[in-house]
C-alpha cells in the first residue's frame, strides 16, 4: 500500500479459507500428536448409546451416493505445476476400512464415510454428470448441444482442471460453453481459470452466469474482518490437525479445502429478477434468485425438460450454518426456510432429480419432497422455536442448552447437525433478532476475561484447588464443568502448564463427542494449540486475481481497517484520488482518527491529489507493490503535500495471522 515496508494487503481477507484453511502439509502433521488421547469411558459410553439410538437402518444415502458411478482417476492426489500437493484423498483412507471409532461421533463418521465419493458420476443419462471428492464442493456438468455447461467450478484451478479432464476422458471431449456460479462463496467460483480461458469469455465464446449481487458479495464478505476470519477458519476447518480418527475427519459438506490457485472472472449474464428463464447451448433453465439464504447472493436452477432441480447450497445433506464459526454475517433462517418452501411448491412437486453443489443427489419425487420438507422445517423450527423460547425469557447465553430439535427431524439424516449445530445456530437466531446482550446489566459492559479471571481464581482457592477439582471433574466425565473453571484459570495464569494440559484433554473429549464437524475441529484444534502453541502459516501475497475484483472504494475501506486511531488522531488531511482509465474520482479523508472515502466527488482544497490508472493500482491491491513505489516508478502522479502519504503509512498496522485467541497459546 503506502508504507515503505511492503505490508500485507487485503488478499488474505479475500482468500479467507482458501489460503489459511489449506490442506495439511508436513509441518501441520508434525504439529499434532497424530495418535491423540483415546476416547474416555464416558465418551465411549455416549458413542455406544448413539449407535443404538440413531436410525442407522436407513441406508438410502449410501445407495444414492453410489448411484451412477462411472470412474475414478488413477490418482488420489492432485498437484500444482511445481509438484506441491493441493488435494489429497489418501488422508482419509482410514474411513474406508469399515472400522468404528469411539473418538468420532457415530453420525459424523457416517457422514464422513458418505463424503468419500471420489470420481465421476452420472446423474441423468446423456444430460447431467458430477465430479465429487475433488474439493470441498462438487462440479456439475450439463451436456448442451455443442459443449459443457458447468455449474460451480470448485475452489482451485488445479482441482477444477482435473475434474473437467476426468469428465472429458470418459464422456468425450467437449468445449465449455457456459459456467454458472451458484453463489458467492469462493469454493464455487475460485477454480474458474482451470476450466475457462478469460479471452474466450471476453470474446463471447463462453458465458458466465451468476445471481444478482454476486460480484459485490464475492469479494466483500471476508474483506473487512478478513484477518480475524482467516484465523478462525483455521479452527473451523481443522487446518493444523491431520486427518485421523483423533483429528479432522470431514467438513460436513465435503472432505476439506483444496490448497491450489484461485481466481475470478466476472459474470457476463447476471440474473436480476426473482425468476428468469434462459436457454444456453440448447439447455433451458429457470433461475431462482434466493438472496439471504446460505449466501447473500445465491440462486437455484430448474431444468423443466429433464425435471431436475439444482438446489445450489441451499439444500445439502446437513443442517447448514446460520452462523458460521469462521465469522460472517448471521443468516436468516426464516428466509432460508421460505425460499426452500417456494422451490418445493414451484419445482419440487414435479422434480425427479434433486442435485446440489455438495454431498450427493436424490432421485424420485417422493424422496425429493421428503428431503425438501425436512430442510424447510429444520430452518423454520430453528427460527420459530428459538423465538418461542426467547419470548419467554431464555437468553443468548442459555438458548443452546434449551433449544431441542424435534425428534421427527432428528430421525432424518439430511437435517443432522454436521455443518451447523443447534448450539451455535440457536444463539445466532437470538443474535439476529435481539443482539448479543442477554438483558442482564452485569453482562452489558463486562470486564475482559483476563481482568475478571484473577478474582475468580482467588475466590476458588487458587490454581492448586482449581487444577485438583478440574482433574476430578475430568475423571468423572463432567467435561463442560471442568472447562468452565479451567478457562478462568488460563485467563488468570496463561503460563499454567498443568491447567492448560487438562483443558486440552477436556477439549479433546468434547471434540470427540460433537456431531458437528465444525465444532469437532474447533475443540481439537484448540486442544493442540494449548499443548503446542500456535502454528502460523504465512499467507502468500500478490498471487490472486480475486484482488483485482475489489472496487477502489472497497480497497480504501480495507485500508481503513488497518488504521491505528490512537496514532492517527489529531492529524487530519484530505486526499483526492483519481483513476483516469475508469473515470472515477474519490475523496479520501483522515478525520477523527478515522479514514473514510467517497466516490464521485473531489475536494476543492485537498492536501494532496493522487492520479493513477486503476490498472496500475491493481498491483498495489494485490500486494505486489506499495502506492509509494508505484508513484516513484512513474505510475501515476502526486500533487500537493507528499507528507500526508507518509503520515498515512505511519499509522497503518500489518495484521499478524497467528494472533492469540486463548491466552498462553502463542509461542
């Protein structure tokens, strides 16, 4: 940006989980005790009871997940050009031996096994095919008159290219005629350059179709809180724990995240209306915009001739996140339910195939309506019953212990809590409607944990008493109670090794017990940080075309999040910023220790004016040069007081990706 020392750019924020939730590498394997502690007698007892009570006799998912299998490749790893492994299915081979593991919730192990699909599958003969197990998402291919229409292109160019190559190998070489981005999450569009040459898009040979709001949402969700979100994504996806019965086993909607190269090519056709019918390469499609569901910009697709309903990520084989643990805006469970209901009545009553961007398809109208109704009811019940309880005084700090999924829904595998969970989703609903405050003045402006914890420790008789009681609770299987008192101890005494060790053991057993892959990963990853410290993987800079997709105003907004107000306060100035090639003007103001920008204006009395083509600014946005370096190299001009740029540079902070979350974990 502007500092003389080349800072981190907004790229780690935009790339979020594709950079900082990478597939595991050797250093991550070394970071973790791969054997793990064994499941305790209490965990074993819980798992055994679950094996007796859950509806394992219903094995339709296994039949559906195997249906239409054509071939798998003769490799189980996908590599980049330099030989680096970007996708590795061999990590999960322990799930192929039919062994049950007491260190994995039985329902989650079932889901993890179902997600072991790897290869090319036929969905509708001579029309629709799917490549699964090449990334977190699936690639769906539709045969047009002369080529492929591809629905979602995975996270990375390497995995996307491998998936398309597998389809061409077994189904015959066909050019790509169109790509549909179902929604604005990167695991559905990041692999675009592995299947499409941008020049062909520019020439109009290839069409790219996306829902309204796609471009803004694709690059904005993770920008402003991106560094924090990236750190938390490492927990949610289990980045630093290897795949094993004691570690990461699944990501609910797929195995994990590829670690390849991402990109973005802008859509050529944006679906603006609630419903739009288009015919592309002989294929008629009815698009249904579903904003505010699983993503802020998302759409379903109906194929009327074939009676196929493409549900994007709105309907998968799990209850999804209403609040995702990596951090994001809370989603609207009621709107989500209503959009599924609309799809059910408009398309679902006629559909013979239901296919999604994750997991596996369903066939037969009765089965499709069963799944759509269960998904509709799961989100509606979450919304309605949480409000039912909240309106009787149950608070955000109690709701996760009070809300119970109806038994009839618990018996349906497709709405089990693999991705979202009733624990964090129920709290999210209250947060959406009522915010974080529980109504108790004592929690409105509480002390920070590190400030209040010493008094708690003192009142509990000191560290020795807490450790002794925590060990007693651990040995009796009272893991959540042990967690409560040990958490206070660690905040008061971050270097208390004995307390951290027991808390890690507690987290580990809780991780083994949770059905949600996200919650399992969070608890197990945190246990390892308590034992071994934080492992930081530095995100590469200046490598992604996604950064170019940021608007200039969004870039300045991202810069503003890095301003240290305590250092900037009292030093006010105004910069006019002009990009002649896009004919845009901006006023950038430092005032009140805060950086703001507005497009479409120029100040009459700026302290400085920077003129630079947006094409030359791109390398700054991508982290390949600073603004000062570009100006010094003759890319653009500076008029007025150059010291304001130095002043701005002096108050910008470079975020550290491995910041401490629990005290005493950074080493």
